[in-house]
C-alpha cells in the first residue's frame, strides 16, 4: 500500500476515514511520505496492531527519517519489519 500524504496530525482525519483499505494490507510504501509526527506513528502502530490479530507484521518500505527517531523514542520499533529501500526512493536508510 503506497502512502503519498504526510503522516501528520493534520492528515489523520483523511487517513482514518480510509483506514479499512490500509489496515487490510500488510505492507506500507512510505517512500513518498515526506513528513511524519507522533500522530502519524500512532496510526502505523494501530495498523500494526490490527495485523497482529492475524499474526502478521506491518512491513514498512522507505520510512522517512522522523519514523526512526519517533519509533525509537516511543519504543515501538519492534512492531514493524523494515524492508530494504526501493532503488531511487526519496528517503534513504536513515
């Protein structure tokens, strides 16, 4: 599932209204996500918890730099599987 908007508090209402289409997928391509805040991380945590109910792990591809610092800060890194970046993605392996 490719996410193209910032994962921020301002965008959460849109993401939440579309959550059924996101939460059914076990992977998230974040290569076009340029901004993320703690609310965006909380959305990913909720998504991962829905998948965990069926023994699946949310795979993240090319998360923005903010993901790594926020996930470490809140101690939720283990909820996700980080997949190697796509060649030519906007986000490096920060």
